[in-house]
C-alpha cells in the first residue's frame, strides 16, 4: 500500500514542476501587509526613546544627545511595536527584508540627524 502512495507522489512531482523559485532570476513578491525591514525618517524624529523602550528584544538604541538612532537587525523580530508607539510616525515597516550579512557589525544600522552649524542657525535678537 505504501508503494502505491509513494508512486503517486513521484508522478505528481514529475508533472507539477519545481516548487521552489530560481532566486536570482525570480524574486519573491511580498504582500502589502507583510512585515519586514524597519526604516526611519530621521529628520522627523524627536529622539524621545519610546521606540527603544517598547522594543521587546532591545534591538533599538536612541541617543538624544548625539541625535542617533540605531537598530540591530539581527535582534529585531519585526513585531512592529516601535512603529505603533512612535509619536511622530517617523518609523515605518517596509514589505521587504534587509540583505543577508556575514558579520554581526554589518547588521547594525545607524542613522544620524544632521546637526546644524552655528553659522547656519539664525542669530537670535539680531535683525
């Protein structure tokens, strides 16, 4: 009896074709609601730190004094809690994943907000 079921399985696989993709040529299309890589609009961020406190794995680090936002992509579980809690809505989840890495340091993504120079800032009290 098991020989017949195995033969049926072999016949189905012969005529159905491959069940995998040929990756470099055929890339996977993700749905619109799939959760993937977290991105930030660094210019809109106020560095309040709510996202890093809400992150269950501690993948996010926010340094307000240095205007830095950092994510360790290997620790992130794509839960989306940080996106939900952000008051300025500067965090967003893309529907694709970050590229593969071979070193842990390559998985840490750092964003810095450009600091204004004293010469570029308008002088207060002067007209």
